[in-house]
C-alpha cells in the first residue's frame, strides 16, 4: 500500500512539473482548478480548469 502511495505521489509531482515547465504558472492554476473541482465534485471549478488547460494546449496550434 505504501508503494502505491509513493508511486502515485511521484506521478502527480512529475505531471505538475511538466505542466509548469511547458505552460508556466497559468498551467499550474488550470491543473489545480481541475483537480480541486474533480475532488470536490464541483463542476464549475473543474470546467474552468479544464477550459484553461484546453486553451493553453490549443493556443499555439491556433496561431
């Protein structure tokens, strides 16, 4: 059980660092809103985070 918790924490931190490296602070805010909204079952918060991340991912492709 402890191994699964450690593995999960490493995966989450790795994903967070990759998002921050590629998308900057706004990417972290979007990821945080998405995670908080999903955990709290708050559709508004999760959708704002999802939209923010989607705009950041699609932004370079639109130019």
